[in-house]
C-alpha cells in the first residue's frame, strides 16, 4: 500500500488564513483590489472575528463552523461599529 503524500500548509488551492491585529487604522487602509469581489481579514485576538471588505462596504462578521458547515453572522458595519 503506498504511503499518502504529506500535505504542506499553504500548498494547493486553499491558502493559509492570515490573522492580524484588527485596528481602526488597518481597517481604514484595507481595500478590495481590482479583480477581487471580497477580502476577508481575520483577527488574531478574537478567533471567530473577521471583517469582510467589498468595493462598497466593510462589515464585521463572526465566522464559525457547525457540523462542518461554515456559518457567518453579520454583527455590524464599519465605521458604525469599530474595534
């Protein structure tokens, strides 16, 4: 029986999730680049917290998984809500 190939994080179709410290300055300077519909930035202090940045809006979400299915709950918009 052949040994399964070892998968190295970051290789393949799923990139490694990058986590940063969400600050007001970082959120102000985060924009959706041309050619992309959405950019998602995760907080490193609060595990489930992320901000989704589109061309028109920036919104805070809580991202969890339940039974293997992703769940996203919108908790507020930026700048109405801040970190």
